[in-house]
């Protein structure tokens, strides 16, 4: 008989966590252990320790995080560094104390220096200055990677880290100012269509390049990496460079993304670019060759992902996260 694993998804109600739930629910060898924030506040150490002591967890997907776009990171830097630092510290340490051998930490491509050579390889970590607009968040994510590496080195744990590119999909945050680029543009262009506006304003020049990954592909990659044999994972990582990039390996200009969203949404008006707003990092393309070598590749292209995301938005417009 196959042993049933008790799997804790931290952040199961978020975009990535929900996608993990959708996929892991289909596996008969997995028993999901889920807690809402009202039941378990990951920023409170005592609650996290009591949870792990009681639940006999076998695997952890650490997808819980405070996330947001350029505006949110600029406005709430203390919230972003504090909450993400303590969530990672509490969960990783409590998992170790309670003999959880397998954990997967989800980071972000913003961990890399602002002017990294493109595409960004895992070895670019800590080789230069970060993008100032999201430096506090990036530092917290770097700390999470180093926590995993340190517990592996000192205690022989098998704690792994994946660094996704820009994610989008169902259950994204569609706040008008605090969201990431795709949900922000989708909402703005949708409203322009409903209002029959002649134009819609896009923040920035539209010339920066970004890579985007549909959230169901991200969940699939997380499960793939978690289930790799230890020797396979170590074949492409090192004790002090133990994370893997996750992305499509393809990038698009923000202006082209906006045009594609206009086509998906059916908005016929003009696009105007507000160059007074910050662009952020000029390019953010991940080198995903290590993960591809291990046998994983993204399957959902940008057009199809945007169509699915917009249909979800229409179906849930009254209750989307804002």
C-alpha cells in the first residue's frame, strides 16, 4: 500500500495555494491539512509551533506570503519585509523542530539584482543591488532561501526553494493600485470597456519586458520539484545555491501585453502610457534550463492563460480579491 502523506499548504487560499489544492486533491496518496488565517496566524510563532506539534505533517508547501505590485511595495515596505520574514522563519523552524523532512519554499524572481544579465540564472543571486521598489520583499524571500539551505546543511533536511516568474490566474489580487501588472491591467481595461471609454491609461512606458506564468503551471512545477528524488534535485543545485527558477523562458513588452488583453477583453479604445509612473526592473526573464533539464516545462501559453483568467474574473466579479 502507498503511504498517505499529510501535506500542509501554507497559504492555501491564495492564488498559488489554491492551485496546489486543486491539483493535490486529485492524488489519493495525499491528505491535505489546511488552515484559514483565523485558525492559524503564521505571523504568530506560538500558534505555528502548536500546529506542527499537533498535526504530524509529512510535507510543507510554503506558499503563504504578503504580495503586491510596485505601488504596494513602495507604500508598505515594513509590512512586506516583516510579514514575509516571520512567516518563513516560523514555518521553516517549526517544521524542522517537528521532524518534517520535506518542505518547498516559494520565492520570487525579484530576488535577483536589478541589472542581472538576461535570462537570469540561479547563480545571479546576491551578485548586485536589488530593484529599490521591492527590495524589502526581495530580502525576505532571499532569507527564506537561505533558511532552507541552512537547515539542510546543519540538520540534513530536504528543504527546497522555487523562484517563480510573474504569476497570474484565478484568485489573483485585482486591486486597482496594489495588484500586479496582469490583474491591474485586466481590471482597468475591463472597466474601460464597460464604461465605453475612448482610452485607458497604462502606468509606465510600456517598454519594459516581463515573463508571465499561469498559476496552474506553477502549481504543477511545485509538485514536480517536491517529488524529485533527492539525487535528481542535487544534480542541478548546490548546498549554497539550492533554488530553481520556474517560468516559461519567454518575455513580452508591457505594451504588447496590454494589446493582448485588449483583444481578449474586447476593448477597442486607445492605450495611453503614463511615463511619470515607475517602470521597475527593465527586464525580468528567468533562465529555466535547469528545471527543463529535469523534465518540467510550462504548458499554458500567454493568450490561453489570459483567456482563462478573464473568464474567471467575469464569473467572480462580485467577489474578487481587492
